[in-house]
């Protein structure tokens, strides 16, 4: 009787490509597993998986890039499935409680989102590029836009593995309350933020400044746990609130004042520029902490960092509350469901955005976004943070630059695109383009390209930029 080892990837793919229905499992018996596995390993039993192939484009990750990609692909005529691990769409916008948007003044979906937020009274500030929004209103808005476009989205669903036929990505497997399921489509988009799909599919990738040796401590930007809080009277806290009532110049001074108050409470914060944003009335967002040297692809490290960060948030809030005055009654309402990740895997693409692009104001015919946000490298240790909280990576003169469509197309795997933090770029460039305004623009372009490729039975790199550009103009609302 064959064991699971006999059920190779080739057998899986042959079954997966045979048509819709159930993927056949290899015969397997518990008695043979432990004997045949190497020490420290265990052979997972083969099983039959429901196979669904009702989409032209599958988007993995429902954050800013993923939602934009899904909506754009659906508006371009594709059947779209969107998979999200959290219980809401929006990723860092919602589950991460970011509440603050950067580099958003771009044509296309960014302006549509801004208009909808204004119609719902859910935006603070008048700048088109930088503003505060209400995270739960954002959840509703993204759900409404996906439903209106015909996107079939699934929450509480985790991507667990991916399979290829030669170079072509053909199938992904997810886990959810519905069990383990397989999904197939002509084109996939990795908008997981951390490049999870690209890594599972066998793409080359980079992380932080680690290079090829990834066995040591992560040379990555730190993580941050955001929290919503309520204050007694936000109108009395102007010296401590960044961009108070839309004042874009009042940020650095606000963080200095706020840090001094935290230190007056007897606490040395891990982040050198602790920040308060006013979300609405007396509800504020607190950005207080840094978790250094944490690998975002290591769940043990991520768990420990989440616990430490949440503890520091409460320690600082309790200390401020003891000061009284404007801090009287300060109370945490909610900490983020997911800790904020700045770095993550960068999947190698047909083009790599580099530090040189930033310095030379790179222009590309197939530009999907013009980045205007400068290099923003948070210190990689507490000691470095105390000396320089934010670094510029040696870029002495930043100039806006283009991200080409080629940086959104995987180099090592066909039928796979990326959008958001996990596109192809180096460490310094990533520290500029990683903000969510650029993620939305990338997602929109990836979605349209994927739709055109899938509907015409082409690979994304075979779709002419002229076609993409024309369709982008059509999907704008």
C-alpha cells in the first residue's frame, strides 16, 4: 500500500489539474508514519480536498493592496475570489488600527476611497495625501465596495500552501472553519504583505537587510502595536496630538511633547517618536512602541512581540493616567488584532525597485504609482533609536519616482503577481513605497493586469501596458 511519500507533488498536481471536484488522497495508514519519518518530522496524512475553480483571479490578502486588486479585477470583468485571514477586510488599516494614511493623493481608487470616507464623515483633515480615518467605517466601506463589484470574499481563511505545474502556479490550499480546501485559477495575486504566497510557491525573496543568510537575528525594521483609546477632552491635548485638526506641520513637536510626558510618568518608551492621532471626538490612536529584531515569518517571535507590545501600551497608558490633568481618564479601548509589520518578504520580480531609483527620480513607461513618500527607516534597536529614531538610508536627496508594473510580476513563478509591501524592491526603496497609498495604486494595477491576463489566457507579463492603462481608466469610479 503506498504511503504519503509516494504521493508526490507531481501526483497532487496531476489530480489538481484533472478538473473540478475532490482531490484524491494517497492511501495512508497511521502505523507506517512514525516509522518512516525522520527524527523530528512527521508525515502528514493524505486527504481528499474540495477543489474550487470558479475564479479567474484569486487574491490572497484583503488589506489595502488586496482589496484594491480584487475590486479592480472584478470591475475589469474577471471573476474574483479574495481570501483574508482576519475577520475584516482592510489589513493594517483595520485589524492593525493604523488610522493614518500616507501618500494617498494619486489618481484612481485612492481618490474614490477618500470621497467615500468623506461621504461617511469618517475622515479627519483636509489633505488628500495624509489624513486620519475611522477604522471601523473603513471595514464597512471595503465590504460595500467588494460586494458592489461582485468580489466573492472569504474572511477567517488562512493560506497554508501552494502548488505549481512546472513554473505555473496552479493551486492554493487554505484552512478555515470550512476545513482544508483547494482553489485553482489562471492568475493569483500575493497581497499578504509578508509575501506568504510567493514564498510558498517557490519564489526567491529578500527580508530586511539579512542577505542570503537568514539564520540570525532579523535585520528588519521594528514592529508596532497600535491602540485606540479614549481621553477626557481632546481639545485640551493639542500640544500632544500630531496633525491636530489637519495641521500637517504639527507632528515632530507633538511627539517630543508626548515623549516628555511619558518620561515624566517614569517610563522610557521603546519608540523615540510616540504619537497620538485624533480619530474622532475624544477617541485617539496611540502609537507608542517598537519591537526590535523580530522576524515577521517566525510565529514564535511574532507572538512574543505581540505580548510585549501590548504590555508596554498598557504600562504607558496607566503611567500617564496617574499624572492626572489632561491624562485623567485615559483608557485603552482596543489594541490591534495584528501587530504592525514594516518589513516582510519582498518577492523577487521582473524588475527590482532600488535605492538608485529614489535618487534618480526613475521614470517608467509602465508606471503603476508615483511614490512621493520619502525613506522612512525606523531604528533597528533601542540603542540606535535613542540616537536616531528615523533614518533615510543614505538617500541625501529624495525625489518622487515610479514603480513599474514589472516589479509586480514574479520572476520565478508564472501566473503570480504581487502588490503592496511584498513587491520586488531593495531594503531602502521598500522603506519608501511601503505606505498604504502606494499599496492601493499597486493593487489596482495588479488587479487589472491579472484580469486581462486571465480572461485572454495569457501570463501577466504578456499583457501590454497600453491595455492595462486603458482598462485602469475604465475601472475608476
